[in-house]
C-alpha cells in the first residue's frame, strides 16, 4: 500500500496535479512520522498501519469540516472534502451496518459480557480480529446499544 502511495505521488508530479500532489505529500509525511514513531527508520509500515494513518488524516479533516462549517467558511470546507476524496482511495471499502452489527453480535457471543463495563474487552477483541477494516466509532455505538 505504501508503494502505491509513492506511485501515485510520482504520477501526480508528472501530471502536474498540484492539489493531489499536495495531499499525497501530506499523507506521505504523516506515514513517515508514523514509521519513525513505531519502528524507527527503515522497517516500513504494514498495510494496517498505513490504513490507520489514512483514517486518522480523514478524521482530522472531518473534524475540521465541522468547525469550518460552523464558522461559515465554505471554501475551506470544499477543499477539505476534496482532500478526503483523494485520501479515501487508500481506504478499504466500508463495511455495511448490517455486516458490522453481525460482527459485533458474534464478538459479544464469544466474550459473554456481564455489563457495559465489559465494553473495553469487546472493543479490544473487535480490534484484534478486524483491525482497521472496521469503523471503530460505529462499532462502539453498536456495542453500547447491545449492552444497554
């Protein structure tokens, strides 16, 4: 996945797409920072680690969209949405709500929680089994609903 991002960076340079080039450069910088943070230099990132960084970048932009919308700065909001479009190419397709609910139910059946206090154990199990393939905020909401 990291190699694909590098290829896309090169293509953006060659095509002269300055916007896409800027977004991919920001992503590459975030990936390099994550690599140093997790592994030191030279070990590279796994696809799950790359996806986690991309998700974090998208989440940051979504938060900014909310703030700029409240400030009525729609030109900035439009730019952030375009950045999310560029970044979303590197994310796996989102799981449907039905699939996510099924997974959460299976994990709950495995863990046998006694109360909402066991939510952490359930979330830990979901993360261990499915990693970055799941939107954890949606999973968290579903777990809360089922445990309440």
